[in-house]
C-alpha cells in the first residue's frame, strides 16, 4: 500500500483555492482547510457577505465543518491551514476547539489576533506562519485594490 504524505505547501495551496472561491463571490478572499491524518476533512472560505453574518469567517466555517465530520467539538490531532492570520474571534473559537496546530500564511496587521493577544490559542496548540505569505498577501491586496477602483 502506498501512503502519500502531503506537504504544508500542498495544503496551503488548497486553502488558497478556497480564498479564490471567496473572491469570486465578492467575499474577502480568505480560505481555510482542516486536515486530520493527512486528509482534508473541511474546506471553507469567508461567507460574511453571502450569509449576512459577521461571524462567517473562513476559520469559523471550517471549525463547524470539521466538527461535523468528526462527530465531536474538539479538533485535537487536526491542523488548520488558513491564508490570513486569524482574528481574535476566530482565535477564541480555535482555542475552544483545542486544535493541535495552526498554520497561517499572511500576517493581518490590522485585525490579527497577535495585535491583541499573542497567547490567544490553547496551550497545546502550536502555531506556524509565513508559508506562501507573499502569495496570500497579494490576493488580499489585489482584492481591496479592485474594490476601491
């Protein structure tokens, strides 16, 4: 039996695909996926405009989908890949989910959790950042440039 282990770059590329889906809908282009045992168990992107819901961030949608997939509220042994640094609201939800690892691409200097609380995640959660950061920053920047024009 052949077992393929995907890289962090592979999974971030999947999150980037979700960000592009959000942009096509006129949503802020943030995408997220959650992985368990090297398998994508949740895909999501921002839906705040579509659902008229300020809490419908990509991370929140992914947490709900992953919890439904697993049949429980805790996401231990799961990894979140997200194209933009989570906001404080999403960081709180991720804290309660007890997710094992968060990997985000681009920093969010205006609304990212680290601006408010660098210790926002569960003590057992590890955080990595910067994978494909330039590409994800460009997606966000271009989206807002187009909206201003």
